[in-house]
């Protein structure tokens, strides 16, 4: 079966960059120092927003769809954080589509059944048009995922998943997928490179919705792919040029500005989440708390059902009822309010994106709302 992925993974791998692509500095230092203009007297500390559709002839860029210095600054920083080379896209789904489009006609894709809804819908749409075949798997069942890898060209992982918060054994699955000749993608949106760096586990491509934690302020739509494989990098860059899903200049600038505090935001949101998980688990209005042990996304299931879940999302003052995640502010929603959400997600599940506010304020706001949902015995 044909694939447009550039190389046969069963052959010896001569093209990937070696481990020295990994940054020598700690992520928090990289987040602050990477993607800056070269040091020179009076050079600005920050990369300017370069608004240019074209460039004087004779250089490396030439045209606005081929490159931009502001994109490059963001890509440099994200690439260093993930330990590879990054390319920015107009949205997370633009990055997802560009990678999926590398699957040759009729190729088999193995994917986490609880991947981001838009990703699963994209795959279903491609399958309906005969572009690829898709096998959805439970990523917590490593044996089943490995068995499904036979004849696959691509294994699509998301870990933790959204909003089931399942975690995959990324190194084991990646090794098995490579043995079967399949490429491995990890959507690293939830964990961010502060908590998980899949390229170090030999994953071929990391995908991001930079809309979420990387930008972190709920004001940007942006996506990215990161890889250590030079050949994949140039194929993906070529596809970005041809398919045109290029990022906006201002968006990449804002995302780079957001990246500067990624480590602080993730640490604070994560510690808030861990504390809330401890308290939520004891509240009688909640029958289940899902938390993978890291990150700042928590899913709760309301004992009294979907209506209680809907009520909760309308009764708080600090927690904002909104979709999306990864911003400084705490947001939540009942996921099944979306018709496209799979039936395997409980109807009364509320996904919470814990922000960086004071945890006592977050808890008081939640508890006040939750207390009203407990029916008298
Ligand atoms: C939001 C999201 C996407 C899609 O990104 P957009 O920027 O909204 O296009 C992909 N994957 C995950 C895990 C997401 O949360």
C-alpha cells in the first residue's frame, strides 16, 4: 500500500538527527531564552512582528507563504523545547490535516479512539472518501494497539486523551509501530513539552494545538508540528507551502510571548489541579474524578447526571463555562453537550481546564456550586 511518508521505517534509520538535538538547558530556561534576535548593540530583545507578503529577491525566503522571521522565532523556541524542528500552522487542525495527508491512498491509520474530536472527525471524513482506513483503539490496552499496528502506515496517539484522560505507553507502542514499519505521531497538546517530550521516546512527529497551553491566554488559534527527522521536516514544510495553512504573523508572536511563561503556567495549573483532585474526590455530588497524575486537565462525573453537570457549569462565578482549554483562566464544560462527542464519554462528564488562579478561590467557587447539586437524602 502506497504511502507518501518519505521513508521505509523497516530500513536502518540514517536520516534522524541524533540525540544531541535535545536541549542542554532546562525547559524553563529555553522557554525564556530561545527565539530571540541575535545579540548586537541595540538589537531588540524580542523578535519583531514582521508584516511582509514578499521579500527582496535573492534570499532564502522570497515569499510570505514560504517563511517569516516571526514564525521562525516561535518555531525555534518550540523546536528547542520539544527537542526537534518545529513548523507553525494556522491552527492545530491544520497541523493535524497536513500530517494525515501524508498517508498514501488507502493507507491504514491506527488511532486513539478518544483523540481530539476534530482529529477523529477528520479521519472519519478521509475514510468516507476512501483516502485511508482507520482503526480506532483503546490506547491504554498496549497489547491491542501493538496488534493493530500490523500493516499500518501511521499510529496516531494522544496522551493523555481528551477528555477521557487515558495515558498511552508511548515508548512501547512506538517501538512496536516502528517494527511494523509505521510512523508514530503524538498529539502533545495536553502535556506540553514541560511535562512530556515524545521525540525523546523516538516518536516521529509531535503535533500541537498551540491554541491551548503553548499560547496560554485564550486569544490565539495556532498549530505546530515538531520532528527530528530532516526528511519529514522538509516534506511537511513543502506541504505547508503548497496547502497554504500558514500561521498569522501576529499569532506566532503572541504564541512566542505566551511560551515565555509556559513552564510557570503549567506548574501552577498542575499544582492547582492536583489539589482540586484531592478535594473533588470527597464531594458527594461527584461519582468519579479522572486525573492522569500530571497536567491540569481534570474530568469529573456528576452523580446526579447530565442535568447536574449542566447546572454546575452555570452556577460558578470564577470558573468560566466555555470550550477549549489551556488558558490562564479556569474553564469547564459538559463534553457531551457536543453532538460529535463519542457515547463512550459519560453523559455527566465535565472536563475542567484548571487555570492559574488562587486554588482556594477556585475550590470555594466550585464547592459552592457543587453543594447545591447534592439532593437531600
Ligand atoms: C484543540 C485541540 C486540537 C485542535 O486545535 P485547533 O487549534 O483548535 O485547531 C487538536 N488536538 C487537541 C488535543 C486539542 O485540544
